[in-house]
């Protein structure tokens, strides 16, 4: 596994953790929707970075 793939997987793990925190916030008796929205937005950004690094592979070297 290349270092780029490892770094991309770290982004995926960070997005997963952020979504977990967002779920925990929504389960509170009085969740703060602004906080949840911010966490979801951050998770989206992390997922976008993950996709760019993991799936947008440069052309194989000859």
C-alpha cells in the first residue's frame, strides 16, 4: 500500500469519527443542529478529500 493510500484511508477514518460525533450530538435530549450541521459539513469535506486521493489515481508509470 502506497503512502498516499494510507493517508487517504486516514481521511476516511477521520470522516467516520466526525459522523460518529454528529450522531452522538443528535441523540442528545436537546441537540444543537448548528453543531451537527458543522460536523456533517466537515465530514463531507474529509470524504471529498478521501475520494480525490484514493480514487483519482494518476496514470500508471511506464
